[in-house]
C-alpha cells in the first residue's frame, strides 16, 4: 500500500459526459501528480500541483482540468469525454517539489462508451 | 530530460540475478537516474535512484558507469513477483523546481520458473 488513495477504482461513462477523479496523497506529501496510461501511449504526465499551486503541465488536454485543495487532496476533471479518453489515470504524491521518491496510487480505470 | 533506451523485453530464471540495462548517453551532470516498475496495470513502484555512485537498497542495486552514459539495475534473486515492466528515467533534480517523471516504454521482465 503506497498510502495514495484514488477513487473511484472503476468508472464507466458515456461520450460527452464529465467525470471527476479524486486523489488523496500520502500524509505529509505536498506534491500531487496526475498521469494517464492508455494502451498505445504508455504513461503520460498530465499535471503537477504543489501545496495548492500548479507547478508543471504535461500533455493535458484543454477538456481536462485539475486542482489541489487546502487539505491537499486533488481532483482531475475530465469533460466532453471521448472514446479515446478511456485509460488508467494514476495519481502520485511526493514530499516536496524536488526529486524524490514518488508514490503512486492504484489508479482509476475510466471506460468511455 | 535525457532520453533513455531500454530493451523491449528480457527473461530471467527464477532465483537468478536479473540485470536490466539502460542507455542514457545524453545525460547531464546533475541529472539523476531513477528506476520504477509497474506490475500488471498497478501503480508504478519506486525502486532506486542514483547520480553517479552505485546504490543499493533492499530491492535492488543500481550500477552507473563512470561516464554516466549507461546504467544497470540488478535484482539479485529474481522471483516470479518481479515480473513487471521496468522503467529507467533520467530527471533533473531541483529542490525548488517542478518535477515530473517522463516514462518511456520500459523493459518487460519475465521471470521464468
């Protein structure tokens, strides 16, 4: 158990819909990262937050947004969903902004039908 | 980030040492080498990291060549539970900057009974 909790574990929704994925980082970790893993793309970095502020952006679509709340949990919002958005979405957390061990959650499997 | 090259797949007999190579010929002087693994769609798991000295922990050893252009992850006594995709990642360490892990395709290690 990494200490990072992601909910829900599975999500099935229709095209055009909007979903919210939730991540609770390990106790004491200030940084949260979101990754997308699809079969053909591998693990793609989406976005990073540190202590409530956005710190880095990767290949995140404009239809996707995220935020980190004062209690440090984070949410990833995916809207106008397309079939191609079906993927595993992972959240990771680390203690600081700098490089160190990142702990990954077990992911949310999103299926868009 | 420096690009890494890893073999697509490798086999290892159970109980033997697994040696996973990684090429990172464009690595800069202050870039660290990280290894993570992902067991069948679970969240990636940190293994080890290093800058220029060899490193060892309870999971593995990391051998970095003197010119730092390549490294080898060693699992001393592979078990069936070590079957996973192993990712070699090179990332700049910055205490105050942003941080994300850029995953490549990794090496699929199969431990054979």
